[in-house]
C-alpha cells in the first residue's frame, strides 16, 4: 500500500485544526501520514497539531499559501500528496476514495480531486454557498478557448444550469481544499509559485501541468467518492473577504500568464443601471429586481422548495462577484511590477 501524505497548511488555525485532524484520525484508510505546515501563526496551531500526532513544519514568518504547500511537499514521505484545509472535515472515506481513483489512473494522470462541499451554521449565506458552491472544480471545457466571448458564454450557461456536474470526469483544475498529486509530478512541474500568497495557486500549478511542465502527466480528474466538508462562517463579510482574496489571486494568474482575466460583468451592469435610475424611484425599484433575472438559480430553488431564503441568493452572488472584481483590480494595480515582462 503506497503511503499518502496529507498536507494541511494553517495560519492562526488553533480553533480549526483540531476538528480537521480528528476527522483524519477517523479515516477508513490507514496508509497515510499527516504534515501540518504552520505558516507563521501567532497562536497555538503547531501545539494543537503536534498533540494530535501530526508532523509539524513551522515557518518563522508568514510566507503565503503556495510557499506553505511547497514546504509540505518537501516534508512529504508519501508517493501521493493530498491537500486539504484546516477548516475542512474530510469524510471517513476521503482517502480511500482517492486511493481507489489513483489505483485506476494511468501514467498520464497528474492529479485527482473530489468534492469540497460547503457547510456551516444555517444562514442565508450558507444556503447560497450550498446552492452555488464556490469550491467546485473549473470544468474541462474551459480549456477549449481563453477568448473572452467564449468564457462569457460559459459563465451564462453555468448561471442558468440547475446544478453543477457531479460525476467522475476530467477537469480543468483542482481546488486546494481537496486535491492530490503524485509528489514527483509536483516537483517536476517546479512546485507552487510562492508569489501566490492566497488564491489561484492551485489553478496556476494545474495550468503548468496541463501545458506539459511535468512531462506526460497532464490530465486532472475529479472523483465524487473522495468528499470533504468545508466549514464556512455564516456571515456575508467572510464570504466577501474570501471573494476579494480570490480576485487578487486571479489578478496574479492573469499577470503571469496573460490569459483571459477573471472579471464578472454583472456587477458593473447593475451598478450602471442603478446610477442611471438613481433619481427615479420606480425605475430604481425595477433595477433591484434585475439580479433575480441574471442569477435565476436562487429564485428557481425558492419556487421548488418554498424556502424563500433562496431569494437572497442573487443579491449575495452579485455582492460576491463585485468583491472579486474589486480584488482583481486592486491586485492588478498593486502587482503589475512583480510580474513585469522584460
């Protein structure tokens, strides 16, 4: 049985890391080790992890998520390196599901991931995240084109769809909360780019792997049998903070590779309509209904379930996309020099 190394990167995760490690201790699979990378925490993260039997790697100062992942890979003894986050709760069959998928994988498979399913105290935000999972893997059809019109059409199709795909399939990229790679593949690809302090570091690595940086291992697969639950805070501010950080990560990704930027058009559209109708109360009231039409998944869920909390989903999505756009623009302005081309 090949050893799997589970890497968990944590910053000030004293309150989160314990439940995550307890969930790993309850795994059906027993052929694994756990490495916790403490990325310069100011609390007792390292002590909590050590008490639960994890091998701890400590950074003296905060170096960012990509650098922490690289430290975990360097410390790993396993042939397969699996990643999850300190605010995740792996299901009992998580590692067993990954192991089965790897057993069936060919030499051209570079990475395998599974579902990261939102959970948390009941609130409108948690119900929105369950309906519009931000941790779903980017689908493989994104590889067909980086042109903005094509990406916009895919965005519209995704918004109109009743739900995301759920079966085993190839994907465009894996998500950091639930992904695994052969250790030699990560090393051959050059590891994670440590300029990516939070957000898009896994997508950037996956992109280099797809482009052949690790040789013949270029395929990325999704298996529904390896599940983790991702615990989110119930309030809107935490979701907007994450979205802004993901936007900054997307700016880094764009600046490095100059592919289609991840910018959402509807916040600008709704904002423009609101400004145009600012002095016309009746028109402004109509503008307030526009998100219900643009993001119809929430209203349709409300009609199906008679759970009217879902009517808040379009407005949460609009705010989330606006926060991501703000993060992208600020990140682009602040990091242009870092990724300047000669």
